[in-house]
């Protein structure tokens, strides 16, 4: 699963890890199946203070002044001499102009006014979701009227605006609205290719002439995009690539025949649509609807995957002859290298071998040019950059114990280090061939930070830090000529600020975004800045953590502590970047709030740190989280060990269950949202990557699944889930409920009909989720400095 940027909630949009809607914290009742969490007011809570905390929560979630603004991505043009952005169109609500800025001077020109994007018969301009330019810069491809496909809005309408003729044309012929996907110009800008109904098409935007390239697309054959699990875990969405000469198109094909069919039930109808809160009269005869889709649970059959090449003018498909069973391997990445060759990253099912294959697009013959192996798992490279007239390429590997950048010879497969030292490359940011330089993100001295570095492509010398010595997280959008960058900086206490800088000098040219007003508004929610520390987690392992203190904190008194957890291989909670408004609300309500990152999380601490969890997701993390908590309590007398809470979402919900079940003497109150109680119920790619196949590691799956330790529950537990969760299924929630009932355990539950993993759909849903988390802690974990009550 891919790690996305932090949002105002400060949580990763990490699919199973943390859902998209939870990260948004912007969209604001439901079916209540428990009582204590919703009782208002609670007898153990002073009403004035309750109103203050709840009011603060409502205010921070509904008031735009509490939302961090983000500059967003830019479209670099003219090799970096200029860039394009979307800006509000004056006098046209919801409409945006495409604006050009001269990079050096800041001179502003409107390239395409929204007023010119009024479709025939319409009165309002098209609402631009995204756009792209043709290679000559004279045509603009507009994506609008978008619809969500599982997680992202990747289906919609596409229009082409010709800047020379001032004409606007809709693509797709008579295709229904919002049914085109991933449209993009050919290299010369004369054609546009797109996916519709699982088939590939090419259209001439000048004449509207359409050529259908594939004809076998169906409910089980998916061309040019992805099946569910490869979208979720390998980030394959846009599933086709134009050849550099524009004569051919390469594409993924997924055959889902034989994959287990999962059924989601919508008792009020409208699958993945409107949240129904009332049925108007005189309607009657309301029956459930279902949504059935192929979802491979761990150990079950996967889709068959292959890559084909077809002429842009139509004709027969040439299939690349990748080795092995197409159901037992993944093609994680695919792209062109030159006009006739494709480079593929071919993973075996266990994901411990990544073959880099070169495929002949004319014959389909393939050969291995490099292989990356690990006894546990390997990570595919999101990008492969070619050097020296395509004779070499750059590749990230952990083969020496650190994630380093290598220069690989195409002919021999020999890999030569480009980056050196006991540190991880977090990401590859830009390759500057003319300057023999590569820019990358790393943090050799502190895994909670992130800085930009550069190194010579030939591997000589030491890497040079480009970012200023300003602790926090620095991220960059670097121009194609490597002379400019959009630099964004934040910390857990500092909302993001963006500026345009010259690199490598990092001299600021101008400020682009400032959130200092938000920083002032949130500062009173805690007592001073967030504190970072490391703490013993047992067996000589030190883990990173942070702590927020309530306002007017008095170290001579004892306070309750709430731990925010994730703990799985897909997310790091202790990174020093703009964080959770909600955790600050908890702190403002009289709680200490902390988080710890155990081994197995993706911190830049080396291969052994990340691989420590292999085959044992759950036991190691929960043991280290518990040990870290005990160490922290011993070192800080103001922590009340008899008032400890924990909460998390997705993987963090699973860890909350583990801690409440496995360490009942330590944790008193837990809130687990959208959890995976039994790892056998989650998808094949994610779970098998870290645990192997359940048929090969049954003991690991048994020991790793929280449900098997539910007998240990003694504290107060609230579990929350959406019935329409296509990612972490409601099935696991039901299994856990049945187990807790069987054991005679006291617990509370809250169900959200029809909502997905993010629990965001429907008016008031997001606010309701966080209100109930707050209320549950207030009801069962007395806040503020109080005398310790006996357990």
C-alpha cells in the first residue's frame, strides 16, 4: 500500500492503515448499537467542561479556519521556466482558471480562463478536477464530473480545449457521463487514449474519430486499469502507457475469473451511493441491494495478470511472455524504455523476489536484467530512471541492510552504489543527468525528520544536504531542469508552509503558502510544543515517540494518558510533520496524548528494523508498544498508570484490540475503528507480503490475529465499523462481536450503515465518529489531574 501525505487529521491515507476520509477531517446519525458511548450528559463529566471539549471538536472540524491549506501540485512547463496552477476564477463560484507563472519573476498570466470552459448548452464552466497539456502546449485536457472508484475519483468526463481555435470538445462519443478513465495525450499531442468499460480507446480530438483497441473488456477482463487488490496494494490505477513514438500502447490486463467474490449488502439500497436517512412517502417496497466484486483474501486465488502491446491505430495485441503462473506473480510496474522495449517489475507471490524484466514489445520475448531478493520481502520501485542513453538505470534496494540507490548496468545487471552510509533513502525525488546529480529525501540522524539531499550519479563523494537545518519534514516538487523546487515544510506543531526555492542553494524566491494563523489558533490546545523522545521497548530496542500535554500542565500531578497507535508495516506515526487536530482536542480535554513507533513500522532505520515483524504481525508490535508504555510511565511520574487509553484506525484499530486483549493490566479504555481482528480475512497482497501464505504459516496467523486473545479483555472497549467497507470488511467486525458475546465480555459497538473504510459518507458522519471517540474516553477515562482510583 502506498503512503500518502498527511492531512489535517495528521493520519496517513494508507488504505487498510488509515482511511482517506479519516485523513480528511473536513467532511462532517447513524445506527447506534451500544448505550454508554452515546449517553448525554455523563454523570462523571462536568457539563461545562464537556461542552468545551465537544464544542472545540465541532469547531475544529467544521470551521475552515482550523483547516490547514495546502499549495497543491504544480505542472511544470518549459523545463521549469514556468509552472501552471489552478486558481479560483473571479466572479465564478466553484470555477477555476488555469494560471501560468514565470518561475523566476512570478509574472502571472491566465492561460485558460474558466469562462471559456462552458460546454454547449451549459450555463456554468466545467469544474476542473485536474488537467494536462499536450507536448506543444496548445491543447488542454480537462478532467471533470468525476466519480469515485473504490478510493479515488478516477472516472469522469474528459474535454479538450484548443488554445489556437478556442474550441472545446468532449471526448468519448456517446459514452455515458462519468465513464472515461485516465485519458492522456499521445507524445505528439495529436491523439488521446483512455479507458472505458474495461477497454482501451484512442480518439482524435480534432475530428472525434474513435478507434477501439481492445474488445474483450468485461466484468472479469479488465484492460488498462486494475483489479481491486492491485489498486489497493500496488497503486496500479492508470494501467496503460503510450510508447515514446506514439505508435503503440502498452497496458495491464487482469483476469479476475476464479477470484473469490465478496458481497457487500446495502439494506437501504444505493450501493456506494447516497446515505439514506429517510424514505419519502408514498414510496414502499424497500429491499436491500448488493455489490459483488472480486476480492482475494489471504491464501486464495489472485487475478491472472499480463501486459499487452497494441498499435495505436488498432490491431492484434502482443502479449509479453512473463515467466511463471500469472496468478502467482504480480507485475508491479511497467513502462517503456525506448520505442520498442518495456521494463517490467515482476514480483513472485511471496513478494521476496523482484525481477526487472526487459520485454520486446514486438515479439513479447522477455529477459531478466536485474533481480532484487530478500529473505522476507522486497519493495518494488515506484519509478525507474534511465541513464547513459538507456544503458543504465537507477534502482532502490535494501540489499546491504539500508535502502540505498544503485546504478545498474542494463547489459550485465551489475549494481553500483550511488548513495553510501548507514542511512535509508526515503524517496527518490529528481534525476539531473546534465549535472550528474540525483536528489533524494533522507534523514540519517533522526528517523522522525525528512530532508532533501543530493549525490553524484557516479557514486563518488558524500551526499550533500540541501534542506536548511530546520528540524521537521521537508518535501519538494523539483522542476525538470533541477533549478527550482516547490518546498513545503511542516512539523507536528507547525502547519505546512510552501515557498519557491532555487536549488541547490535553497534560496527562497517567494512565499507561496502560509498557515501561520492556524498555528496560532491551535497553540492553546496543548501545553507547549510536542515533545519527541526515545524510550526502551524491551530487549535493548529503543523506539521513537512523541507527547502532547494538556493546557496548564502541572508536572506535580498525575494525568491520564491516551496512546494513538498504528504500528503496522505500512505507517509511521512519529514523523515530525503536521499532525492530528483530533489528538490536540484530546489533549485540550485534559489528557496526555502520546504515540510510539515499534519495530516493523516504515521508519528510516534500516532493513532489520522494518523486517523484524515478518511472519509475526501483531505479537511483536503489541509487546513493544506495551513495553514502551511501561518505560514511559516509569520515567514520567505525572502519568497515571491506572488511567491509560488507546485508540487507532484500520491497522491501528487492530493494534488497539491487541493491546486491550494482550495487556489488560496496562490499558483501561480502547477505541478500535475499522480493525482487522483476524488476518486471514484481509487481502492477499498486503497480508502475504508481511506474513506469508496462511497455509504456510498457520501458527503465525493464529498468534498474530487479535481475536484469538479476546478472552483477555477486562477494560472498556468501543469497536466501530462501516457495513460498506470494501477494504476491511464488516465480516471481521461481526466475527469479533460473536467472539466477545461467546466469551461474555462487556463491550460497546457502533455501526455505520453503508459507509466505507473512511466512515465519511453522509452528512454528519465524520463528526459523529470523532465525537464518539471523545465521548467514550470522557465517559470511561476520567480526565485531568485527579487522584488515582484503584483498578
